[in-house]
């Protein structure tokens, strides 16, 4: 898996919303993200009775992730910071937190 087209290789892999971070739980609930080296981002929303997957395109530069949804093109820019296994995303002044998912 390469990251030549996506920017920051530290983003690659699986991230899950941090249930201990109040703002994250309130705003996004149970979410998983998979950043792939080919520029695909799978954004999975886990609800009690269903799972929804949104397929996005992503690229990172200057501590900012730019995403677009191919089915409804519109660029979205989100500030990010990585500290160890924690990923903080800030959009519209609100920060949500995710942790790297190393699997079972």
C-alpha cells in the first residue's frame, strides 16, 4: 500500500471514533474510517440496526485532509493532528477524536 498520491502516510489504515471523547460520541457516534493508499476513504457509520458506508476520495497536505464524494462532488477540508495512535479532526471549530484500530 503506497501513499504517493495521498500525502501523509500516517493516516493510512483503520481509525475508530473514540467513545471516551464526549464531543465525538455526541457528534459522530460509532464511526470507522479506512484511509487507503489509493486515495479511497471508507467512512462507516455504525447504528444500532444498520451500517452505512460512504465512499470518499482523500488527499492530505499541510495538516489538512481534503475529501470529496464522487457521487456528489464537493470539496471538504478538515484540519487534522496525529499524536501516537490518536487522530484529531477539526471541522467548523469542533474537534472529534479517533484512535487507530489495530484489529482483533
